[in-house]
C-alpha cells in the first residue's frame, strides 16, 4: 500500500472559503481578507462526569461545542482499559462509522488504484487495507501502544482489530494543515505561541468524538493528546515538559522517499512529545523507523525555540524561521510557518496575516484572528500559549448540530488551563 495521498486521492481536503465577514483585517491585501472569529473565549473549567479505577472523564466547552477531557494513569493497558470504560459508547460508535467512511473514500478512489488492489478491496473492504497497514507497522510499534489499544478494546467491549484498524487510518491519508511557531519579537512577551490547524474533511465522523486525552505517566511526565476517542497516536499535542507538536502532509515529496514498513507517524510524534526537550524530541524522530512523508512543527518553551521538520522513511530535514524564503513565503523574524497548501506555497495570505499581527502573535490572536481570517483548521484548530500553559481548542460542527459554521476556526474556542489539568 503506497503511503501517500495518491492512494486515497479522492479524500477531500476541504479548504473552505470564509463566511460573510464579521470584521476585517485591513493591513492585508484584498484577496486575503477574511473574517475573524467573533465568539468570546469560553474559559470555564471542564465539568466532571465520571471516574473509574485508572481514569476520570470531564466535559469541556459549552453549548454545541463541547468535547471530552479524559485523564488516564497506570500501565499502558490500564490507561487503555480506563478509556474504553469511560468512553464505551463513543468507541463502539466511532469505529464502525469510520470503517464505513474509509470504505466509501477507498471505493471512490478505485479508478486511481491498481487492479490487484481493487480486487482485494472488493473482496475484503476497508478493513483489509487497514489490517495490512497494521501488519506492516506492528513490529515497529512500541509494545506500550499495542497494550493500550488492547486495553481500549477490552474496556469498550470491541474487537482489538477494530481499534488497531481505526488507529491506522492516519497512515492512509494525511491532512493539509497549517503550522505556525512565533516567539521573540513576534509575541508580546517574547515567549512561544503555536498554531496547529487541521484542514481535512469536517464531515468526517471522527469530528463527533473530539477529545483531549491527558496521560499521567508513572515517571511524572504528563501530556495532552488533542484528537478523538480511541485514537492513541498524536497529531497535535503538548506536554508538561513543555514540548508541543503538530503535523501536516508533505505533498510532492521526492519519489520513493516514503515507506510502508516502520512505526506509524502518529506513534513517532507521540514518542517525540514525551521527550524531555527539543534535542531529545528531534533525536527520537531522526532515529525512528519512519514511514510517511509529513511536515512537523515542534516547539519547546524551555529553550523558547520552534523547528519545522520534513520527514519520511528516507528523509529528515530541520528548519527554523530563517530557513524558508520564497516569493509567497517571505522570512518573518521570529516566525516559522507553513500554510495549508502544498509547499512551497504560492499563497501569500498566511504570511500577510502574520506580518499584520507581528509583535502581537499571542495564542489567542493566532486562533481568533490569524487562523479564522485565513480559514485554516476546519477539522480542529488548536493554539498553545506555552508560558501560560493554555490551549485554545475549537472543533468542527457536530453532525447533530445544524446551526453555525461547519469549520472549527469559526466555531467556539474553549480555553483549557493545562497547568490545572497537569
């Protein structure tokens, strides 16, 4: 199974145009002007719902924009079992919904696939591709993650194969996304602010199961995984060491640079997130048995640094804000950024917004002004204030909700005080 976007070329990367403007940023060109997010930040603490032996479940957010916050501790299996217990109905629902979604996307891509693969899909459906992916990567996956998936399955009363297949979905397709890291003169206090905007398909059923999973490991490390119920890999995360991480797809990478036999990329990013500092995080990524071609943004508040990486099975390169410079992507002092398009991008708009707000690039500004006006983060939009240990979180509109924007960047942002959650 190829590990790049052509495998599932029909999976939409829905990059929506902005809605009717509420307010405009006037320092950017007309072609780039969009609408800010007009909702006031929701700042109330998550509400306790339930506890089990190795976990506690809370609900964060308000109105139609709630999501789960789950705390887990114990062994990897115990953490998984607790999540399965606390979110049993959600996990029982999301796995078949995602199998149906993936199957539909694969079948729509049939004209682009080799006949042998079409025949296998016709005989076995989406689970075949996912099981093949799991089998290709199992030998490289940390045993702790395998144990956690088994625990989730046992706790929720579902097949472990369903959990394994569900967790392989990100290996089949990566999302567009925007990544920004700003510090120094670009932020009011000189400290690091980060944007990780996930641009994928805001109709994907996972959006109904948004969740922040907070792992309290025995060694004292605590970290937050911003994702969905039952998904153990990391594509957006922040730790109490204070490392932060986010991903975007690397389209038009050199032919043959990616691979299928190695550790799933979301597992690699989780490994990096649990490192003690930037150097250790980069070392873990560099030394991993990598697979897919992706861009990664890594921030470290201890050193107040931010790096961008392009990685694949046969690629590993590290950049900072001085590294990347082309016509539509000028160097902006103390700001590293990749926009939601294929890199190098010809779209000047993200750079224009970052220049407009330079010196004022707080995590709140990145969320409610930059991401919202640039229209990035339709599936989820997360920003981190490293100094204050605050995450701003917005998710795509739930299926049961019919009012308001579909896109996360124009929905309610909730402020999570991670210092309290650690």
